[in-house]
C-alpha cells in the first residue's frame, strides 16, 4: 500500500469514528487544539499526523490510539 493510499484510508477511518461519536469536525478539532481545516486535511488524507495528534484524537474519542490505526 502506498503512503497516499494509507493516509486516505486512515483519514476516512478517523472521519467515521468522529461521526460515530456524534462530533462535527469543528468540535473535535477544537477539543484537540486544532482548527477545522487541519482536521479536514487529515480526514482527506492530505497530511501525515504526528503521534501526538493521533493521541489527542484518541483521547477525545475515548478510544485507544491503536483503534485509530486498526482499519485494515
């Protein structure tokens, strides 16, 4: 799998988890001290998130980080 494909799949998975939690992009982004555009780029697979960004997302979604990466 290419890096581009992996990041797109990761982004789609994060978007689904966010939606399942009933959060908008703006709500989740603010909880992670990010702006909505940053989260949007992540969900579209346009950025490679840092480990800390993934930890912030997982904490706000009340899931372990490994669940963010378990989408295959």
